[in-house]
C-alpha cells in the first residue's frame, strides 16, 4: 500500500496515520530508502507502507541498530 504524503508530514506522523503507532516509523524508513533525506515532506511523495508484520533481515546491521 502507498500513502500520498501531505505537506508537513513527517515519518512519525505518517506511521501514526497508517499504523496508529508513531513508533513504527522505522518500518516506513526501512522501506523507502530513496526518501530518507526528507525530514518534513513537501507533499505528493509516494511512501510505501508495507504490512506491519514485515520482518527485515537484521543480521548485517550493526549491534546498535538491532
């Protein structure tokens, strides 16, 4: 599913809208590497919103990211 960002949206705000939990912003960020340089969305960006039970391979991440 995709979410069309509105002007002023942030990662945690989108996570709150999509997942009803702002702490799941990491799921969105890990799925949208091309948008990671955006802190506050201008509006119109398509943000991929995977199902929240998506698990990522964390074996190659540094310990502080696991």
